[in-house]
């Protein structure tokens, strides 16, 4: 087992913005289940942000403030979705090894 894949990347960061990892031998631990729930919430939120951003972009009268807000939220959601994808990809790769 490679050390790279021993730890689960969690869907949140430290207050300094550094990644958090979980070392557990079970996907059923309380913290692991919490991480699963947070990931699901982040992905659901990302879908809502995407719909909102599309609506703003489709509105030719949207203000600069509205566009900046939509882009800011979309950037945040993309960052969260990429973290979820990285975490799930690492876990999938670990299971294959």
C-alpha cells in the first residue's frame, strides 16, 4: 500500500487553507461518514450555483456585481468539486491496488 493513498483527503481545509486528511481503516467511521455527507452537500450546492450562474449569464441586463457574485460562487464550488473528485479518485485507486 502506497503512503500516498493511505489517507483520505477530507472535503474541508484548515483555517489556513491547508488540506485535511483522515487516517482510518474503515469507510464507516463517524468522521468518514460525516465527510461523505459534506461531499454530497458540496456537490448539491455546486449544482445550484451552476444553475444560478447560468441564469446570470443568460441575462443580458445582469449587473457587474451579479456576474462577479456568480463567478465567485462558481469558483468556490469548482474548488470543492475538484477536492471531492481528487479524494474519491484516490480512494478508488487505493481499492484497485
